[in-house]
């Protein structure tokens, strides 16, 4: 089974990482093409393109100018698993994973990225901000979806067996960077809902954190089947068969 998750806007490049082992991401050539486009954009261009504040635009302009995707080392970059710091990663809690679990994640988990394409947990990365939905033309591609979709779909297929489970824990924005119809996997998309005011609702923060909790559950229990995934119970969630389908697992609390 493979799992895909989204990256996070929040980054942490200060906290010491528990493991020094690292790997190199697979799309250095493609990433360099995007990086070259980003370096041409001024702070005001980034502010308009990404709809961010002037301070964030300046920060990311500085990141763009200082980044070299072809010269990453342990001193100027860090492993993706420990670089992202958003809600999904709070649920995953990577810093408490054992070394064996980190190696399992390296085999099973992939992080979709607007700049880096497809990251393995131990792949080195430098700070960036580039959401997959950003309307950034790259060469003949009208946007990042057009640029990445055939490449990422082919790469993910190459890492999977026919009919293998693909646990989609990414947002719609990021999973759309894959051509679902061309994937040879059996795609399963969990949904996490909470009761609020007597009604079931998908609450963004809780749902994002639960995606990370699901990754952690897989790493904790070695879950590899649909039946095993249905046993997910972290932080009060429980599988609801009445709301689920053969492609969607719904968990409520």
C-alpha cells in the first residue's frame, strides 16, 4: 500500500531532526525548471500570484533567490518529513516515529509538492511556498497541474503493483496533480467527520490532522488492507460502514 499526502505552508527548519539519513528527490531537473521561473518573479509578483501579504512575498522572494535545487546538503536543507509543520504533520507526529517506522514511511508515503513534485519522507528540501493550485505557467504548460500530472502519475505507477491500494490522504487541490484514471492502483479516500450542533460536518483543522493520524496508524499497526484501515480509531474516530463505499472510508466522532 502507498499513501499520498499534501505538503504544508508552515515549515520548521529549526528543530533538530532525529535522524541524519537523507535521500535525494527524483525530480531535480523538473524542479529546476520551475525554480528558474520563480526566480524571475519580484516580491510584488509573488504577492499577486499567491495572494499573500507583502511580508510573506518578500520572505518567499528571498527563499527563491537563495535556493539551489541541485545543491542540497544536510547543512542547507532538511528531510521533507521534518520540514513541513502543518495540521497533517501534527497528526503524523514524525519526531516520535521509530527508525523502523521512518524507513517504512520512506517506502510507503509520498508528499505531493508544487515545486518538488513527489517527495519521499527522507528527501532533502529547501524552504519554499508554491501551492499546486497556483496559476503559474511553466514553459508550454499553462499551470502546475499541466506540468506535473503526467510526470507524477507515471512515477507513482512505476512504484506500485497493479491493483495495489493507494490511500489518498491529500487534499483535492493536491490529489488533482495525479491522473486518477491512469493510476493502476485501487484508490481509497478516507473522510473524517465530526458531530457539531447535532450534524456531521467535515471540519478542516480536524480533518487535516486526522489525515496525519491515519498515516501514523498505518505506521503503528502495519495496516495493509481495507479491513485493517477500517480499524482506525485514533482520537475518538470510528469507522462508519453506513456512510462508506468501496472507494471511500468514512470515520466519525
